[in-house]
C-alpha cells in the first residue's frame, strides 16, 4: 500500500461527503479506479477501514481517521472500504496532466 500520490498529479473531482448510512454500495465491495486515476480517501470524522484486495499487491488494510494521512488509491488496483461506526468521508480524484 502506498502512502502518497506521485509527483505531477492534479485533482480534478471530489465526491460528496458520505456517511456510514449514505456510502454507495459499490465502495463497500471490491472496485477500482480507471487507468491513470488516483484517489485520496479523506476521513472528516470517525474511522474507515481501507482494504487493498488486488492480487497484484500484498493484501493490506489501514484504519483511516481525521488524524491520519488520507488513504491513497492506485489506478486499477482493487480495494474497498468499511465504515467502523459513525463516519464522514469523501474521495478526491487526481490524474496526471499532460
């Protein structure tokens, strides 16, 4: 699991803030970003488990909170999240600009 975005990526989109009740079902199951799209999972309140499940990576998980650095989502790498009680978070998407 990597802990920072590579140099040269630029944010281009942000999700709404999700809670344990409004989190889309797709985020709770294995999913991936497109080629060239990076994500930062930013917890605003509470805790969220970020789990990397892709067979191309060593299985890993980390507990994210407002006190921790954001979770870094690599392009095309399978992952999912799991709320640990009440939580508020959003995802910022970035990509390499030409």
